[in-house]
């Protein structure tokens, strides 16, 4: 009779808990849960529940990775003057912890960098002139106001690091006309410089990448409303690339210029649509577990994170969720339970 | 595709695992309603794991409708200034379960 030992020259380990250093193809029996387990390579990306935020919100600035993320600002509801927050939360891969607040409450702001060196810029504030170009740098323990953007705006695409960032497009509101922006600004750790504009002006677009290799996608303009356009940034200029399959406003994203995830958004209703960019085209991939728009994001295509966001019929005042979802991309080792039927 | 429904509260990490997600699609709706594929053993085991309470499609739809109606009423009661983009959200729309 063929045995596992005969095939692979190894025995199936009998362990009280899952091993920490496992290789793809490794099989073991977990005596505590009485389950046979295998470490397999994923064939497609998957979402799994992460820790819940302390404050439900959407439209916030974000930075970091799947296991070391930062979320700051956003819309929390609660009535005029109080529905935008300064709250900052840090994620350790399991739990969200409230840390030092931003100096200015705002939502629809840009964010990039890491959990210990992040940048927040732009956004919508609750008093005139409503839009801001304020830029704040996070040290890992507190926020410091640095030089502002040249063009105050909200709902912009953002990517890069604390000392090498890009803010692109966004919303010029107010005034109520001429809202979509095509302005791109580059930050060098000290000041912002206006650089070449997006080809398609829009607000509520997603972004991914670094200062010299970025991606912007989706968004909203008055006509034809929900945008699917995608553009690639080479550090100097934008080039139009194949569009998303589903146009949407307040789309979220993470990853790089050549492999990125676009998730959720609003196109008449919040959507759970998730798309994968492979450097050439966007294709539908595993849907987000719930419809969501304006979610925060962090990480890469192999290990991403989405958190919060507006959800259909979430209770007032925030209309948003505390839930987070961890993304594992295709080809990544994943522990699976073997089910025998 | 045929679906089944349950009600379960998402407690956070571990509620849906990558293992679950690789075996079947879970979709969440207002009122803690979760939709899973019918005739899927792994999905049935997941409902058991999360202590889900099975609902018929009509029952699940009724739960969703109550949540949407309440959210619409709350939105309608907002001052006009808070309804205008980008200040506020759009009015919640009806959701029809498949």
C-alpha cells in the first residue's frame, strides 16, 4: 500500500498545535483540534476577517501593512461640527489600538507611509473653507504639522512614503462647480511641488504604488459619473491604462504599480466588487465579504488589509463599519484543514 | 447559484478565515445576515462555527428590509446640509437578496 512516508520520505507529524515554520506541501495532524492540516499555495486571493476598529468610520487616511497598519481621521457621524474625527488607530495584525490624535479633524484625506512614519494630507474639514491642504507627519507616537499642499482638496489618490509621496486628483469642493481635480503634487519630505496632471480629472479615486511608480483608478465626475479609468504614473507623467471593469466612486486600493487590488466603492450603491491589476489589465477576483465604500487600506497584493468603510444601512450616525478584512493573494502559503467526506 | 442564509454577529478576527474564504464565498448584508452557497458542506460547517441561526430567504430579506428602512428614515431626518455631497452619504437603497 502506498503511504505518505513512501511517497515523500517524511511522516505526518502529530502535534498539539500548528507549527510556526511550515513549508508549502507540509502535512500535519493537530491533536488538539483533531484535524489533518496542510500548507497549500493559494490559487486565488481570499479575504478573512481581521480585528475590529474601535471607531466605525469611512473616508479616512491610511498607511502601513497588513500586520502594522494605521488609520486616521474620517467620517464618524454625530451631527454638524462633530462628524469628522481626529482619531488615529494602530493595528498589530490582531487588535486596533487608539493612539495620539491628529491636530485637525478631517475626512477624505490622503495617507501613505508606514505605521511608524506616515503622512496625512488634504481632506474635508467642518468649517470654512472646508477643504484643506494641511499635511501632517506621524512619528509613530505623535503628529506634527509640516508644509501644506499647494492645492487644498479632498478625496484624492495617495501613495508613497512619508518622505516621497504623491497626491493626485480629488475634489475642489467648494465651489459646487468644477469639482473634479486633475492636479498632481509630489512631496519630498519637506515641501509639495505641483507636477504633471492626471489625464482624467476626478475625485474619489483609488491609488497604489510609490512616488516613482504609481497607479490611480476609478473615481467620480459629474458626467459620465462613476469612473473606470485607470492611469499609471512613472514618476514624471501619467499614462492611461486599461480601465476597471466596474466604474466606481470612493474606491479603495493597495499594492504596487504592477500588481494592485481595487475593492469596494459606490456606483449607485456600495459594492463588494474586487478587481486585480496585473500590470496589464483589471480582472474580477474574490469579492469583498460585504459591500463597502471609502474603506481604509494597507499592505500589498500578497498581504493586504481593508478596514472600516461605509456599508449599506449601517446604523446612524456613522453609516460605516468597524470590521476589517485581511487579503492574501494567490500563490501564498496558507494552512488548510483537510475535510474527508 | 442557489443560496442559504443565516444570522451571525461578526466578532472580528477568525470569523471568516482564509480557509473558509478559499472554499466558498460568504457575503454579508445589513442586520448581520450572511449569504452562503447552498449544498456546500464547508459553508454549513462555517455556519455552525459562527453559531449562525438559519433563516429562510424570506426571513433574511425581512431582516435586511427592516435595517434598510431604518437607515433610510435616519437619513431622511438629517438636515439638508448633511445630505449634500461631499458632506453626507447618499440615501441607503433597497437590497434584494438573490
